[in-house]
C-alpha cells in the first residue's frame, strides 16, 4: 500500500513541476534581446586571481536550449554549482541572443563565476548531433579566457543531468 502511494507521487511530481514552470513563464513578455549589458553577462571575480593555485579550476560547459523545463533544470544545476569553489560555469545557449530567462536565472543563481554565451547562427549545422556546436563554442571560450598560470579541467555538464558534489571532488583528486 505504501509503495503504491510513493509510486503515484513520483509519477505526479514531474507533471507538477512542469505546471509550476509553465505558470512561472510570463507569456505577455516578448522574447526579445536581454536588456542587460554584455559586461554584466560574465561574472568571474576569481578567474585569474585564485588564492590557492594548487586547486584546479573546473570549467563546466553546459549547452542549453529553450523548452518548458529549462528553468527547472538550470536551477538544479546552479544549486549544485554554487557550492563549488574554483569553478567556472560556461553556459552556451542555442540561440543567436541571450534569453531573458537564462540571463535572470544566472544573475540570481548564486554561482560565483559564470559566462553566458549565445550561439551565432553560423554554428547551427544540420546533420550534427544536438549541442555539438554549443560545446565547441564553450571550448573556444575556455581556450581564449582561462588563466595559463593555473591548472584546470573541462567538464561537459548537460542541463538535463544531476551531479553529485562527490564527482567534482574526484575530478580534482585525479589531477
């Protein structure tokens, strides 16, 4: 009896989250370019001036695209990532401009170091697996902007997955 109630709860939980997200999306707002200036879309107070050079920086590259569950999935990732030190989140949108939803989510996420990168139209090639060009765009950003004085590792963190903090400790131990 108890397991039947729990099973029904788990079946209804995703639908409840979807309803909450749809209610949260404001349909009267037009989907236009974000009013935030480009200088506010990168926040990295410690990207080049890490206090402890022995701790490697983890660069998490996350491709994302607009969909009803996007806010919930990115919020879940942000809640994990904000607990990490020496961490930089490169969020690459499958869009030619930065969406308001993602811009505002990042601004209020609590993640100390992030970069929000749109994907130019020329990077969308038919026939490639989904998010390949977004990952490549994220790698280009890391190559151009990382500090050559500190060690680091690149981690591809898809927004539809959940990550344990233990994983990031293991990644750092392996370096």
